C-alpha cells in the first residue's frame, strides 16, 4: 500500500507542476497576444488550473496518509519536513489566490491580471522549495 500511495503522491506532484508551469506559460502568452488571440489562449488556462488543483488535492490526501502509515505520525519527522510542510501550505494559499485572481482577471479586472504573475512566481518558488526540502527530509 505504501508504494501505491507514493506513486499517487508523485502523480499529484507531476500534475501540480504541470498545472503551474502551463499556467505560467499561458499567462505570458496571453499578455503578449493580440485581442483576437487572447480569448483562445485564455480558454486553456482554467483547464491547467484544474489539473494543478487536482494534483494538489491528491498530494493533500496521500501526504498525511503516508505520514501516518510510513512514519507513525507527524512527531517522527525531521525538521526539513516541517520546512517542506510550511512551503506546501504556501503553495496551497498561492493556488487559491491564483484561482480567485484569475477569475477576476477573466472577468476583465486588469489589476487582478497584473497580480497573477506575482502569485505564479511565488508559488513556483515555493514548489521548488517543497521538492528540495522533501529530498532533504526523506533521503
């Protein structure tokens, strides 16, 4: 069972990274697009947001489950795990902000559209830190 949970956790990580990377690329493309191209590109972004959110949900389900079954609870984990955990909470907050801000931007709020790159970059940095501290915690 532990191996299946770990596989699902990695699938969640892959979906999360895919959603984040594709969302960032699409955002850059939308900002450079002509008014006629913008709606076509913009239709893709919610799809990748959902992929990222599904991956994040899978991570939140499998992560605590693995902590309980593999490590007998949170009390047995080293300090790098806790740094990783804080970064995961930050990624979760970033995804929520991207989703809320993206909806406002799609509705025409240009101030919201200008905030998206900041949320995206911050979430991307936190995702990288999650991987770094996961390796330090579990290797």
